[in-house]
C-alpha cells in the first residue's frame, strides 16, 4: 500500500467520505467539459430538475468536432452543429465559463487549461475525455470519466472512485539527440504493455523527467492512460512553478508564495512507499514508432518489426491481427514504410514547443510528392504564438497545410479523416483500428519531428538522418 506519495496526499485532502461501497467520495477541484460527452450529462440534470451548484469550478471548450479548415456556422456537419449548440446553450443556462471558437482561448481541452493556469499542483481534475491524465504533469491527480460521471460532477462536484495503487516509473539519464518525450512514453508502454497500469496511478520520476520542460511532461502524462494507468503525474518543482507564474488563473502576489509553499509540501516524501517501482535508462531509448494496432506495439525506428516467436504467448494473437491489418511483415524494417498522410497536432503533441521543434526540421525542406501533410495547433493561443514566431510560414513554405485549432485527425470526429487504406504518420496518441476516420485506415504513432521526417521523405525515416 502506497504511503506519503503525492497521490496519497492529494487523494486524502480531497476525500469527502467513504461510501458504503468502499469507494471514496472525492471532491473534484476542476471539471473540464467539451461538446461530445456533456450534452447527455446536462440532459440527465434537466430530467432531475438539478442545477450546477459550483459553475465556477467547470470550464468548457469545443475541440473534438470542430473543423480545422472551414469553421463558419452553421457547421457543414449537422450533428456537429447540434453538439455545438447544445454546449453553447448548456453553458449559458448554468453560468459556466465557455471558450468558443473565435474567443482567442478555444482549443483542445488539455491544452487550454494548462496554458491558462487553470491546471495547478495538488488539484483533482476530471473531464469526459480519456487523456485527462495530461494534467498530472503539474502534480495534479487527473481522471478521464464517462458521461454518467460527468453528470455526477456537474451535480455534486464529487466522484465515487476506488483508490488506486501507485507505481513509480523512474527514468534516468539524458535523452539522445532526436529522442523526445513521445519516445519515452511509447518506450514505457512498449515495455509494460497497454494493461500494465490497470489499477495504478503512475508517478513519473527520475532525472530524465526533471530535465523536461512542462510541455514535454504533459506529453508523457497524456499517454499514461494508453499504458492502462488511470492517471499519471510528475511531482511539481521549479520548472512547474516557472511555467505557471503569471498565467491567467495562477495565484498572484502573496497568494503565489503561499501556493508554492503548499505545492512543495505535496511532493512525494523521500521515504514514500510505493506499490511498485520500475527503472529505465534514458540511453536505451531511441526514436520510437508503433507498427501495430495498440500503443504497446512499438519499436525503435532502427529495429525490425518483431516476429511472433519473439513475443510472449499472450501477445501473439493481437500481433497476428496487427500484421494482417497493418499489412506489415514480421521481421521487416519499419524504416522505408511509405506514408500517405502526416499529421502534427493533438493533445499529445500540439503545443508551441512541439511546433517549434517540428519547424526546425521542416525548414528548407519540401513535403514529398503524393503526401498530404498538415499542422494543427492545439489552441487558438498556440496558433497565435506560432504565427507571431513565423512558424506557420516555415510550414507553408515546406508544403504543409496550416490549420485552425482542434483535435483534428487524432480521432476524426470532424472532417479530417483518413481515406480507405491510407497510412498515417501521426503525433497523436492512439493507433487503434479506424481511429483516424477510415475503418481500414492505418496509423503509425511517433514524435512530431519523426512525422516531419516522414512527410519530407515520403516514408518512415530516422529523424537522426535529417540531423546529420
């Protein structure tokens, strides 16, 4: 049983009571909502004649169904337009802060909350979206929840949850050139599996994470859920505080000093007890690419696709399924695999630092003939900042499309979709069958710079070759 970890401290400080089921009734400090999972939740409140008692603790935006090209209203997709209208009406009715398209602050929910300082250490955060684990990068405990739980938080500002075990995942050392946070988390998931974290919160620790900036840390925590963990977090430190200081909703003046002192007290104690500890060496991590249909089916870009004989017995059936679906041969190199679509964006890798690094590798190059390549900023603020720095010009000169903020092809609940058997090099977080909009479309997950390398060569390429 874990003891004196940040998870334990935040959990205990937000415990309202223990329910007859044995679950904890947990107070939720910040509730984030969007257009997909909230309409039914609000309808449930309406059916029961309930209001939202703490509207100031809920913040809304639109992201999943928003087009990234033509955003004129009414939206071309009638269902998307209906969902937009529901969110507009529901937030107005209940007095909830709403960042709509054109507000200057709209974007992917897991991008806008951190960039505005809404996400802070020591919080409990919930959102009707799997990748809410992103916010754990700040030392928050953040959960993705279902629609009925969205209703519960709206109605009571609490959730009924069973307490998790805590696994410490330590990565030490300096990453090699061409290796990024995306590669680190894909490597961890590859080693521990998509079910390895079931029942756990992941605490990411060690010198590798300490050296990362906040946006890299968000990338890591974002994909904790892909490893089966309900949440992932990193202890807050000076990097966290420097990022937050001066942001819209961050504490000010004397409140800031008090907040930092409290945040420091939440860090896992040196003698904290964990349910499990796993250690990795950063030097062993190379640019990583998925080859299959789960985020755990990944390899270093310079490795061959594994054969069935190399896999544990319980992974062989899904490997066979992946070979057939992806049309990739076991034992073959992943390098040289032709790509059709290249996408940089999503709540995993659509932040300003992602775009800056991607632009370095796009500068002076050209998208390969026959490849559709596009860049989607994670928020309107990211887009504005990128344009102020001239990143959009770099991308457009290289032949990339420059889009408006939204989830885009991460999940294709909008016009950005694969067609037929197209193969995508994507900086997003899931490579499930049909995830990017085509029932037969194929996805290779990789870092933004690896996507750029694929776009300009027309095939999976080791980005280190571009560096040389």
